[in-house]
C-alpha cells in the first residue's frame, strides 16, 4: 500500500507542477523578450560605435 500512495503523491505533484507551468510561460516570455531586445540593442549599439570610430579614423569597415 505505501508504494501505491507514493506513486499517487508523485502523480499529484506532477499534475500540480504541470498546472503551475501553464501560468509561468507568459511572464517568462515577456521577460525573455525584454532581455533579448536589450541584448540586440547593445550589440547593434556597439556595432554602430565601432563603425563611427572606423569612419573617424578613416579605416575600412567592409
């Protein structure tokens, strides 16, 4: 009997975890999108600054 109870507890935990995961993705995807945009902005800003520096120094940028 204890093995069956343990199994049922695990199934219950699994279903609770699954139910809690249904709430999380919206918040996570918004946070991910925000951090992704920050990373893209930072990379493009660094690229732009490098191009400006190369133009200022009259170097070729390809």
